[in-house]
């Protein structure tokens, strides 16, 4: 009786195992290349998914292990490079998995050569952005928190990805810039060498004003303004004798170029206030217009007629 039960049990287990194997052998896709036939089965797909899952866990653990002691800027840069390593690792794992399953990967690549050529032409901008991303990360052309000016817009770099960089503008809008822009276009990086940048505010005063007094007032305004670095000292340049005013430029240094329009605005308010207190006027453009009336008898330039 016991032996009969064990035989039935073995038959059931063999039947279940055969059904599972038969399910794994189901062909989803097949490619013919001469005498060879490449079959994509359910088992192969499940194997690739399982390997992807395990690889993802290993890569995530490796990234956390390597970045746990890194500072913010270095951590962001490493994560950006690690993304490229992750995609490359996935590709290698898939190739190894398919080859281990008994499929000749060279035949598969040969059969898909035309497809890859078409994809390469269609995705050339994508590859250009990826290469650009690797270049700016390795070359340190662009770093997180850098203040840059691109296409006339100034913003702070908040994220560098493999294909794009995200920049927060002064209007609190996020600008997504393809990475190839940073290697093909001219980009001003305000904070590449150091955090402080030199800015200036221009102002014109009326002819006859005390220029030394104007210089003193401008320097006082800069020293009193919050956000302006006191060392190096702000300085004033007498730039030009304008058509209607004497042109001065107040130069100063700020540590946050991202908010310098606000600092300049506050500085202009202060300059206007102190000029009013010291009776220094800011002129507006003026033009002298001379009117001539040829037929006016009192006009010395009157045009005489032929009878006269």
C-alpha cells in the first residue's frame, strides 16, 4: 500500500515538473538565419528578468556602499557616472545570460544589423547627449550648484543626468538642457573658479556735480548693502563723459550670483536715496532743438525772394 502511494506521488511530481518545463519551452519569438533558428522562449525571458532583478539589487548595494562617506558634490558626480556603468552592466549581463542559454549572440546581432543601423541613425542625438554627459562629469566642466548662463538665461545647476542637466532659473523654473549643449555652445560658468563674482551698477550724474563726492557716496552704498563682499573693496570707475551725464560704474563682489539682480535693485534704491539727500541729480537725456522760420521778417536767416 505504501509503495503504491509513493509511485502515485512520483508520477504526480514528474507530471507537474514536466508541465513547468513545457511552459518554459514555449516559444515567443523565433528568428531564422540560414540553417540556424533562434528561439526566444518563456524560460529565457524569465531568466533575463531574474538576472536583471538580482543585478539591480547588487548594483544598488554597491552604490550605497561606495557613496555612504562621500560629500554632496562628489556623491552627485559619482551617481551620474554610476548610471552609465549600470546601463553598461545590464547590457553585459544580458549578453552573457543569452549566451549561457545556448543562443549564439553573434547570429542575433547579425540578423539585427539593419535594425541597429537604423536605431543608431535615429538615436544619434541621444548618444551625443550621453557622450556629452560623460565628458562634463569626468572633465568637471559642470558641477552641482554651479551658476551658469546659457542661451541668455542664468540658473543654478541642480541635477546632472546621463542625458540632460536640470537648471533652476531665477524665475524658479526648471530648464532641461541636453548635455551636448555644454560642449558645443559657449556657456558662462560664474562659479567654476570660485564662489564670488564681480558685478557692477552704472549711474549717470548731471554735469557740474562733485565727482569725488559721487565716488564717496557710491562706495558708502556698496559697503552698507547686504550681500556685497567687503573684501575685495568695492571700487568706482569714472567711465565716460556722456551726452547728458557723467557716467560712473560701481563695481563690487557678491558670493551668490544667483540673486545678484535683487542686490543690484536694492543698491540702486540706496544710491537714489543718498543722491537726493546730497542734492546730486540723475539727469535724463536732453536735446536742444533750434527752430528756423524762413518767412519771419525778424529772422536774420530769412530767405529773400527774387523780387527783393
